[in-house]
């Protein structure tokens, strides 16, 4: 039996799932102080600091425009090697040549599917587009905690969730 942590109340022995908005974390870290998320340190932080047992981890990742980008392929391999299921979102190209990289549908779908098998969802995003999703999950009895950085966190998203866990800077690595 694990002990309760004041920042993540009501998670003692709960079935937890983690959904990661990789694009959000990337942008948040860039805005905060540069660098990149060390996903191994991120998962270790959750396990050690909060004694969270994750039954499923999914990362929504926007596919690189360059399919043969070795850095991107190494990133995907690193996530997979940590037991993170990767859902790729193919960037869309508009008629005018601009691109769209909105993976809201994928993240929402994976979160809803996960919610049927867990008691708590840890949602690593700051995007206010997910307020409705969080409200509906809570109405179904699923507890939702937001993991992110205040620098680009939607106030409405924070208020709609059961709580917020601000991620520490020691899970970052230099770029």
C-alpha cells in the first residue's frame, strides 16, 4: 500500500493512466528555459515522488515532416523503450502550403479509451481545448490531474481538473 501525497490526493492504490501531449510539453519547455523533457526522469519522478503506479502510458506525437529524421526516430524509440505507447499524428498540409498540427482528436480518443480501465488520469498538457474532456471524465467519476508548466497552462483547464502537478525543472535535459 502506498502513502497519500498532498499534491496528488486520492491516488493511493488507484489504477492510474498517463496521457502525454508531447507537442505541449515540447513547447512549454522551450518557453520556460529551453532543453527537452527527459521522459525517463519524468516517469521516475512520478513513480518515486508520488508513488504512482501507471497501468498505461500513451504519448501523442506529431510526426516529423522529415520521416527519415534520425533525431525524431531516436525520440520515438526512446519513448517506446520506456513502455510508452506512441500514437503518431500525421501533420496535415493546407492548400496554401501551411501545416496543421492539431492532435486534439487523437488525445481525446486515447484518454476516453483509457478512462474505461483506470480510476485516475494524469493528463500532461496545458491546452484549454481539453476542458470539456476533463469535465466529462470527472462527471463519469474519473479523477483527472493535469501535469504541466504554469507558463502556458490554461486557467480553465487547471480549474476543471481535480488538481495540478507542476513539473519540476530537474526532469529536463539540455538540448
